[in-house]
């Protein structure tokens, strides 16, 4: 615990980097298959006459299914292995995104809700699988920085769909040779599904679940080596009986409410509240800056928790939650498009910084290589239980007025900060991780 694990055998970092590149790219493509809905939100609503509450019902169903899936699939990932879990998730989200596009020919709300709900559950194989693989490849004092890289890969997917989505709707020139005309919103679901298919094939050929599988020793010499699968009974008892898990999980629910409030609604907020077109320079700027600063927040918070706070995640998270609250309350006082861009970007910075260090680094600290999947699943599920409030409930508020948008988020920053203060001095590598 006193020394940072930086000494690895020759070739280890390169092989880990290759492993992580394909895992990260696959998870990036998952996000393109998830945040495509935020770009299509207004177009679907307009075509079929759905209210914001109706659109929120689709969002809430997907997030609740994802949350439940995180718990179930976290257990399955610890039993099946992370690579297999991620490939199951990839096959599932490809299928459901294709079907969501096909459902546009009928335009039935219940059909959209059902398909997106199933997609939410299947996408929930991704995060536990990814965290489980990387818990075996990264030492404890490297995990905060890994969480930062994880945040970058997520935001690469968001940046990708925020660039690709408006281009598909408006038309573009492909490789300077072929003119692609404006496409129906259903292509926002079909094109990311194709990208995920290609990346999943590469991931299946390259990735190994553990360093031992690639011929290297574990970077966690005091932890398990070789087979990192654990029995369901052991994982359930060890993780569920750890009080730190539940404190982090409840705080993470607060992160989810704010993060999903931004991610699911900001394109429509800019378009309807300030008449900002998706092809305008202003929207392109916010579409770039939100994932950019989110990546920066993930990297900075992970690095600080690893180094300045010696593996403690709570002090960094507590500060971020309280700063976030102040920014949200300021945002509600200004009513111009430029101010909206600034505050959306700042809120995204804080929300994604807590997202990476609590849902990823803390989960690996708590679960260790054998139980990281379930630890991640439990903690991350709460992010989406909290985030589900940003679906139907927030949509119903927004049907009345966009004036409720920022005020909806403010209480969650306060609650998250208070929860982090209760474990302020703890290093989250607890007995659960030691037993793993």
C-alpha cells in the first residue's frame, strides 16, 4: 500500500495497452449505441406526437433495466469472465439498436419502450465485464488513473455520436467522395450498431481476461492469480455485507441523476430553450466540450485520488459534489445560450469526475480481481436508479417549463457530498478486496 505499483516485466505495458484499447473501444461503441437516443429525442417526439414525459418513459425504462442488469450481470461477469460478458452485451445492443430503428415503421410507444428496456439490460453486461478484466490487469495504485482513461473512452463515444448523429440527420460527404443525403433518425441507431459489430470482432480476437492468459504475472501479487472467477454465494455475501459499498452506491445515485439529466436532455434543451440548431457552431461547441471536459474531469480526479490522496476516493468526490451544487445553482440564474453552454460544460466536468472514480476505481478497490464485476454492478446500478429520475419524472417537469431543468439537479450534489464525508478518511480497499 505504501508503494505505487509501477514495476512490470518487459512487454507487459504494451500488452496491457493493446488489451485496454480494444476493451475501451468496445465500451466506446456501447455509448454510441446509448446516447444516440438523446440526438433522436426531438425528432421521434415530433414524428409521432410524443410528449417529453413519453420520451422520458423510454429513458427511464432503459435506465432502470440497465440498473437491474448491472446487479445481475455483475454476478454473471464474475462467473463467466469479463471478456465473455462484454461480447454478450455487444451482441445484445447491436440487435436492439437495429430493432429500434425498424420500430420506426410502426411508431408505437410501447414498442420503443420495450426495445430500449431490453437494450438497457443487455448493455449492462459491458461495465462489469470491463471493470473485471481491468481489475486483473491494474494494480491498486494504478486504478484511479485507469478510471480516468475509462472516462475518456466513455466520452469518446459521446463525442463520436454528437458528431456523427447531426451529420447523419443533415447529410455529409463521406471520405470526400460520396455525398450522403440527410437520413431518417433511424440511421442514428443502425450506424452505431454497425460500428459496435466491427469493434466486437476485434475485441474477441485480441483481449485476454488476465495477464496470466497473455503470459505475464499479475500486477496484484498479494491477490489471486490465474482463475479470477468466484462463486455466486461468496461474491454476494462479501460485497453485500460491506457498508462502504452502500455508501458509495448511494452517492453514485446522485451522480447518475445529474449526469443523465445533462446527457439525456441537453440537445433538446439547447434546441427548444435557445433555438440552437444541431448543425450550428454553438451546438458543435457544446457537443465537443461536454465529452472533452468530462474526460479531463475523469483523468484529473483519478490522478489526484491515486497520488495526492494515496488511493482515497472520497475526499476528491466530496469536493466535486459540493462544487457541482454551486455551479448548478448559478446555472439556474442565467438565461442565455452562451451561459447555458458554459454551465452545461462545468456540470459535466464534475458529474463525470465522480462517475469515474466511484463507479470504476472504488469498485475495483472494493471487489478486487475476483469480485470487481459484482462490486461494479451494485455500485453502478445505483447510478442508473438515480439517473432514471431524469427520465419520466424530469420529462414531466419539462413538459411544463424548461425552468425546472437545473433546479432538479441541485439537491443531488448536496446529498452526494454529505455521503462522501461519512467515509472521508477511508481507503476503499476494504476486507472485501483483501478476501478476493
